[in-house]
C-alpha cells in the first residue's frame, strides 16, 4: 500500500555540531533549498540552550506557486 502525505511542510534535521558558533542574524539553509534561507534569531539560540539534547530542525514550507520559504526552527525532544 502507498500513502500520500499532503503536507507542504518539510523538516530538515540540523547537526548541532555544524552550527555550534551560530549567531543571531546568521543564515542557514537546507541543501537544495537555497531559495529558502533562514535568519537565525535570538529565540532559536535560547531554544538550543534550554534543550541541549533535543533534535533541531529547519522548517521549510512549499508555497502554492512552487517556491519554498523557511518557516522557522523546531525542536523535538526524545520523549516527544
């Protein structure tokens, strides 16, 4: 059986080690989605500090016209 997922939102896991020195205003993007840059915010740094063991994801939404837009950072804890 095949199931089709209808969501236009994608999550890309961010390797914490690759952004250990990230600062507010720095830009991150998912490989292959250079048209959807995300500017790191103070709250993103606070989420990372408050959840040191949580997985970090860059959220990207595909618009109806086919373009993509970065929609923020999401944290998922192991117990979620």
